[in-house]
C-alpha cells in the first residue's frame, strides 16, 4: 500500500478540445514540476493528462519495487485513455518523462509530436553501472537524490532525496531499448536542452536530435539547469511548446 500523495504532487487532467497532450514528469519527481506547462496547454484548449507515475509523489519507499515496465504501462494507459477521448495526441516529457515519451513515440507511429525537455535517453556509462552489484552486496540500497537542479533560487520540485539503486538499474536497461530504437520515431520532435544540466548529460539530447527519422527542432535553455520547467527558461519552454504543438496538430 502506498503512502498519501504529497500536496502539490497530484496528477492533473483537463477536458479541453479534440486534440490531446500527455505530459510526463521526471524520475523521483512529480507532476508538480510539469504543472505549469500542463496548465498552459489546457489554457490553449488542449485536453491534457499529467499522470502521477508509479512510486512517485509520496515517499521514496514506494519506489523500491517499481521498475521500467511499470512506468511504460502507466504511460501507455494514460496515452490510450487520452486517445480514446480525442482525435490525436502529442507527448511532452521532462527528463525520464522525455525518455518514456520517446518510448511511446517508438511504439505508436500515430503520435502527432514529441516535446522532450532535457530528456534521459542514453544510459549512464557501463563502468558506473558495473558498480551496482558491489553496492548491493555491501548493503547499499540507495544513492543520493538528483532533485532540485534549478538555477533559480527558492524553487523546489518536491521530489525524493534518494534514488533506489535497483530501480535506477531497471531504468538504465529500459533506456538501452529506447536509445536503440530512436530511428522508429517519425513524428516531429522538439528537443529543449539546458547546456548546464547536472543530472542528465546533453548526449541524450544529441542522440534524439541525430537519430530520429522525423523532423527535429532543438532550442537551448541557456539560463536553466535540469528542471527547466521551474527555472528561468520556463516562459520560453511554454511559448516554444505551444508554437510547436499548434503547428504539428495543424499539419496533420
């Protein structure tokens, strides 16, 4: 049984019109970090779903038993639910949400567009992952958290202060499949990248830009760190996302 959801970390949904946008938050984060862009999309008239991914928004203990397949299933269910009440769907994702969004785009060629904000696509180096068995054998179950990489003072993404090691390894294995199949993405893609990202290497953004089969745009977020949706470039993210999705839906 999971713990109560932390106030502000609840999922968000808006009825909107005939076109829908699925919004996905980051690993160990919550819908709180994506609520501003979700509300901007809703105010534009889009139907919006911003789910709380399994194991998130409560206590880190709830994340220990969650694996990549659980997140994929949750993202797919949210996508299908939104698709059932709209004529077309696009996806906007931050970090892990960008990686999960890329997975959806690989699985569902009918996706109208993908917006990936500092996406996690490429797994961490093999030499670091090789340390996992020794860490677990030594009784270590978590590594320090990666939340609040934000340049703007006073911001708090309301995430966890620890990362379960086995869960993180499952995520890395999942990303291997995503990175290998990027060529299956044929929809238009907008990649929003913070050059100063202390959580996800920009190699992931580069991989997305270089390997997808569809048209790609990239915008740099020079004033923001990883959680750019709560940072100085949040207005830029909002305006570029709305511009890009308006064009993508109009062109279909």
